[in-house]
C-alpha cells in the first residue's frame, strides 16, 4: 500500500528554521575556513577543525528540524538513535576532509573541485544515512534520477560556497557564502525528499526506536550549544569581521625563493648639521 507523505506538516515553519540553522552552521564554518587562511600553519588545523564541526552540526541540525515536519499519515515514524547520531559524525568527518583540502591547497583549481565534491558528498551522506535511521511499518524507495540530482546540487553549491570563503573579502562576502551553503543543504534535502516514496506493509507490527520528540532535546542541547560556543569564538576574534591578516604567513613553495623580512632601524642616523648662511668654512689650515 502506498503511504501518503507530507513533508510540510507545520507549513513553512520547519523549512525556514531548517534553512536558518544551515546558514548559521555554514556562516561559522566558512568564517573559520577564512580565518585559517590568515594565520600561520600552527593555528590552521584548529580553525579548520572548528569550521568542519560547525558546518557538520549545522547541516545535521537542519536535517533534523526539517524532518520534524515530515509525516506519513498511515504510519507513525520513529528513529534509531545510533544511526541518527552516526550521521552527525559522518557529516563532520567528510566536511572536514573537504575543508582541510581547501584550507591547505587553496580555493581554486583541482583543490577546490576536490574539496567541494567531498563536502557535497558529506552533506548527501548525512542526509541519506539519517533517512536510513527512520523506523516505520513500511519500506522507503527512492527515484534514482532525483537522488542523483540532489547529490549534484549539494556538490555544486558546496563548491561555490568554499570558493567564496577562499576569496577572503570580508564579512559580507562570507555571509553570502553561508547563504549559498544553506541553499546547498536545504536544496539537497528537499530534492532528496522529493525522490522518496513509502510503501506500507499490510500488517500493523509495532516499530522500534525513538520518536522525533525523544530526539529533539538532545539535538537542541548538543549541536546548538556547540554552535553557540563557536559563534562566541568567532565574534571575539578581531579578524573575523575585518578579514585582514595581522601578518602574512610565509608559504614554502617549491621553485619560489623565500623572501626574508626586512627590519627597519628604530633610530634614524644623525644628519650632518646644515650650513648656516653667511659662514664659509675654510679647507686650508690657518697660518700661525
């Protein structure tokens, strides 16, 4: 029996809140990626790891908020807790790989394509692994072409967002990049949900797992608390808004000679006293 699927049971509330969560995680993560390009190599892994965790938490939170509005009228929906939270780890891990590639190799060329592709695949993997954690008295089936379109949307928009973050052009530029990242996550999610169809079983066997309400509080307290902490770190960093480095890190690239820093003297040398008008100095010794 075909199940009646409704992805907007709360109207536009869940899509808008979900999009804002994706933009929040994307804004924090992309600003951390931008910050990593303005510091020395010793600080770069920490900023990139914080950015990956922020983006991963944001897209996972977006997915869960959006799924609060998803219902199948003929069957209650439950969630397997282990699979649901495993999707959070997959999101952070795969997004982190993409961000580290762009952070160390630059947001252009092969590095940008590779990093954006892996980041987009991380978004898609999080979505479909989270969907695999659903438990209901039926079977989930997907349209292959629509699923492929959702993955392409995620990869394309994630690549564009990483490119914008790599331009290091200030706060407003990164805000635009975060809006693109939020569009990538939301567009991928709802395109993937459009590919879903539910075939219910004839029996009314009870389903296992936790309900959406049971996972709501852990989702809010965990990832949202982390996003709040990351936002505090970003806001109190002086370069987050300006987007200008304190000092430019020296990159050791093959074939490019390193330029040593030029130290300017702190004290200027004394100048010869200027000649006073009307006085002439004799270069010949005086006769005694």
